[in-house]
């Protein structure tokens, strides 16, 4: 009877070891998928921020009042939020977007340079 129990215990230990290896492989695959999703999200966010804006105004009215007000370069909303989260002073950030527009990647680069 003891031999049967020992054999059963050994069999269970082997099964547990096999399942642990499978679990590790699955965990690695999930982590890789998350990394891929994060990279794809950042790329998509960057592409969305860099797309040209559409103006509904007639050609004679296309001047942006905020540029004439001396408030500094235009900043995307996402870049503004990111700057607040990272504690980045936007006056020290040089924008790489159209017309010097400050993008999220510019804020992240400024934060990394700190």
C-alpha cells in the first residue's frame, strides 16, 4: 500500500513540475503580449498626436489666437496631462510636432533628461 502511495506522490510531483513549467511559459507569453500592446499603443498615440488638425474656418480666418497671445507653443492635451503627471515644465520643452507643437514624446524625452 505504501508503494502505491509513493508512486502516486511521485506522479503528482511530476505533474506539478510539468504544470509549473507550462505556467511559466504562459506567463512569459502574457508579459510579451502586454509589452507588444504597450508599444503598439504608444505608436498609435504618437501617430494620432502628429496628424494635422482640420480647421473649419474660412481661409481668411485661419490665424490661431493662442499663437498671437504669447502663451508659448501649442501643446496637445495628452502632452499637457503627461507633463503634469511627470512634473515637467512645458516652457523648457521643445516641440517636435507641426509648427513646434509639443507632443507626449517631447514631454517624455524632457522627463528622461531630468
